[in-house]
């Protein structure tokens, strides 16, 4: 019996993600402040690609709407 439930969360396509393209002056990802749950962060600082703590993603999709490059997508895992 598989006890893992279905889960849909935000995922970053790193081939499309370029913070310097979103914000050439400051290199800040606009999806980071858009996430009110604070599960997407630029851990290594400005001009670096953000990461999403997928296990904590609430599926609000605010980060997807905020990403001007379309680099954040939904990902589904489970049966």
C-alpha cells in the first residue's frame, strides 16, 4: 500500500530562470516577495537563481503569476 498522497507544488525551470533578466539593476527575483508563505528564496543572494522549498509549498501559485519569464511551473507528484 502506497501511503504517499498526491501533491502539487511550484517548481523552477532553471533553463528559463535568469534573475538578471527580470531585474538587471538589482538581480532580485520578483517571485520571492510574491510568495506570502516565504517558501521561495534567493539563498545565495542577488543575481542568483531562487529555490523553492517544495515540501512547504502551499500551492497558491502567486510565484507563478509573478515570474515574468515563465520559469516557475506546477509540478505534480503522486499516484
